[in-house]
């Protein structure tokens, strides 16, 4: 699984459904990267695509059953990896890191 695919899997695992535009906005990924990853995930049966009820020009993307199963398998591995990464950091260092990531997120959103 590519990094863009993982990021889409992660965001859709937390949300019921999103449009590709919403995924771009929430992940700060390039539109082309999202489009390519969505196509691969649709081809692999990890996503389902449905016309948006509110706007017929848009499509809502959601995890398929296979996508939800993959999400359930991968998330515990990702959490364990994150815990291992921060295990030797103090609470203050973790707070500083969170602050830096939040700042970078704001810069990317501007």
C-alpha cells in the first residue's frame, strides 16, 4: 500500500464518507496523488464510490468491506509503531512535537 493510499484509508476509516476534494483538503495531499490513489483503491475493491445525494456532480467515497477489514488490520500496527517512536520521549517533548506538527499543518492549510 502506498503512502497516499494509507492516508486515504486512515481518513475514511474515521469518516463515513468524503468526496475527493474533501480528502485533498483534510490530508493536504496533491489532487493528482489523491486521484491516482483513489483509482488504485477502487480497482482493488477497497473503496466504494456513490453519487453525492446533495450534488449530482460529486461522488462520495467510502471504505468497502475489504477496505474496512484492511483498516482494522493496519491501524493496530500503526498505533504500535507510533507508540514505539515516542516511547523514549518525555511528555514535554511530545507536547513540543505536537505543537510543531500543528504549526506545520496550519502553514500547509494557508
